């Protein structure tokens, strides 16, 4: 049973921090590019951050550069998103994604709600 389960979302005040976690089961993340996406009501899903698998590189949406950090731990089969200096516009459902190298195989989590409000 292939599964990605996000956790760590919640309500936080502007300027606060949250760390999202995504735990994979049923497959090894070692050969997968791992990403975080987010989707707000009425908007398209957007890519927030990506981390590659073999030679590790990271990439971030311009809107989160300098505030968010994506990381991975293959031993724990997990990917994380550290979110600092949160803004109301960061409010969205956050999803993790795993894409197998040299493949169209894609797995998605069910999402975790992040709400930034005072």
C-alpha cells in the first residue's frame, strides 16, 4: 500500500513558524524527487519547493525563498518543510509529492491545512 501522509499543519499567527512532515510508506523515497505543493480555495495547485534525490539540490518558489526550507531523510522515508516568517498568503492546503526518477510515477498525500491568521 503506497501512501504519503502529511502532518504538522495548523493555525499560526503571521510571523510564526510551522514544520510540515510527510512520511512515505509502501516505497522507498531514495529514488524519488520530493516536493511540496499548496492549494488555496479557488486557486490552482502551485509548486512550493522541490528536493532532488541523488545529487541533492533544492528549488523554491519565489514567494517563499528565504523563508521556507525543504529537507529529506531517506532513512526515515520522509520529507519536511520548515516554514518561517509565515504570511497570511501562505494559507493553503499543503501536499507532498514523490516523483520517481526517470519515470512518470507520481504519488500524492492527502494534504494538511495551514492557516496563517491573527
